[in-house]
């Protein structure tokens, strides 16, 4: 039984299978919901971490792995998942990924202990990596007209932005009203709806696409070992760091010899690509690293409930979608470089302003001081992605997008690993260090971004 047939059987078992619809609506709805689920799980868990730790007896390193087990596997497999979606067909890849994601979410919610939770989170991340490029491919296949396709992709992206915005509040509400397990069980009905919508989508064609398994394996080993070294430390950490160095060296050798490498290293000779990857990484370090540390600060230092912590993020995350739209308009009028530089500069100012926050700072002021970070990150990222896409040949656009997203997610995972290790000794000290490191990285990439072209070149 294919994943599409399984979706029909499990969602509407009493009804006869309906013929797939050629209408683009179900494809767009399924893609938006799938992308929203994927991005929701990058932010919804943060405010539930203290409750997970208390219930499962997990220390700080265990809580870091609850986030990074998902993010790292997701990031690493993004390098190859686009080719996989082409080989098996976008609709099949999406269906398989969604089924596994739902089952893994149920396993997370039912986990009797930390090892079971981490194993399920790892499977979740792998399924999310398969779903992401397949969801975007569904949109591309459903809309033949370039103008309608562009609007549909914007809606697809908005679904992910909205999920990031609602994640902390939803996580806090579910944890406070029910249990930390609710942040995973909420994926079940949403995932089943996505599968039901997929049953109305025409089956995608298979396309030949090369897979670079040696490159994928060495990349995953390097990223996993590096994160292990940052989280665990000690003698084991040094051994892991050595493994990361060896694996990364092997990855570079493999990629230079493969005919179809998972990461074409020649892309980095383009200054725009190099700057975009660096700036996107710094953006993720600041945003996801601070989301993690402030979630701990609000609950462990200020004594807020999970819901209270989630609401503290609402002014910050609630502006993301609107800022993305303003950024696109600014880039269209003034060119990409201006909103990229201005956005990063605003984020740096916001991070430095957050250095004034302590336990005595009023709650409303703390929530408002988080806003410039979101404004800056949200304003700079869309034109940054657009600049990178325009800087590479059309046939490399998918590879470049996968590379940028993979590096950004990896940077966020490493930020959580490093800042979380510092938080094990002192949350407040980790907060100060994280703010300074994030501000320094973004200040550097702001200067580098001045080298970007002022306006995106048009393509024939």
C-alpha cells in the first residue's frame, strides 16, 4: 500500500477512494500544513523543556538533545532530501514523510523516558527533512503559471512563519493546560489532515536525480560529532571533536571527487553565496539560540509558567510575517543589500539592548526588548535568500536552497548546544554570553553584507 492509499484508508476508511483532484487548492493546503508542522516543531518544544526535564529527570544536556536531535537530523538530511523527492516523486515522498512524522510524534508523546524521546525526535527530524522539499515541489507542480506559483510559494512560506510565531505560545499553553506531551500530540490531527489533503493531489512523476550517499554520511557524522562535543564536553567531547574533524576532512575529499556532490564546493567561490551562508548562519545563532536561552531564563530565573514564558515571546514572534512582507517590498524598491544590512544592524542593536535585562526588569519591558531581534532577523532573511538564489545558475537553485537551509539549521543547533552547556552552570551567564556572541557574529556579517550587489540582477 502506498503512502497516499494509507492516508485515505486511515483518515476516511468507510468511504471509497476518491480520484485525485487536478485543482491546485489541495496541493497548496497540504504543502502549507506540512511546512507549518515542520517549523512548528523547531519552536514549540522550547518552552516545554523545563517540564520535560522535571518529568523525565533530564539534565541540561538531555534538554539540549531534545531540541538538537530533531534539528541536526533535519538539517543534515536536507542536503539530499530534494534529490530523494525527485527520485520517488514529490507526492510519494511527502506522504511517506508525513506518515512517519505523525507516528514519530505519537512516539514522542508516549515516550516513557529520555532515550525513547530522543530516538523519536531523531525520526521526526528525518521525516521533516523528507517532507520539506517535497511540500515545495507539490506547490511547483500544482501551479503552471509563474505569477500564481509565486503567490502560492509566498503563502507556503507564510504558513511556516506563522507556525514559528505561534510555536512558543502554543507550547506554553499545551504544557500548562495539559502536559509537555501535548506539544507532540498536537501534530497527530494536523498530520492526518495533511494526509487527507494529499489524497486529493495528483501523483507526482518520478525524475532521475543522483544521490551522494558518501557525502551525506560524512556530513551527518561531522555534524553529529561536533554537536556531541559541544553538549557533552569532557574526554568524550574531545574524542567527538576529533571525529568531527576527521569526518569533515573526509567530506571535503569526497565532495571534490564526486560527479554530483551533495554540496558543490565551487558555490562558495561566489562571494554572494559565501556572504549569504555566513549571514544566514549568524541569523540562526541569534534567533534560535536566544529563543532557547530565554525560554530557560523566563521559567528557571523569573519563575514563570510555560504559558507565561510563551506569552513573553508573542510580541517578538507575532511580527515576523508582517516584517517578511515589508522586507520583500523594500528589496523590490531599493535592492536586496539595503534591507539585509539594515535588518542585521537592527538585530545587533536589539541583542545589545537585551544585555540590560535581569530578574528585576519589568516583564512588559523584557518582552518589548525582544522585538528588535525579531524585526531585524525577519527583515534581513528574505532578501538574503533571494540574493543567494539569484547568484547561482538556475540548475543549481535547488541545491543552493538546500545548502542554505541546512547550514542555517545546523548553526541554530550548534548555538543551542553551546549556549545550553553554559546554561548548565548559570542561565544568566549563558544569556549574557549568548547575546554578546550573537551580536558579534551579526556585526561581522553586517559588514560582509556591504559587499553584496545593491540590486538583484534580472534573469532572461
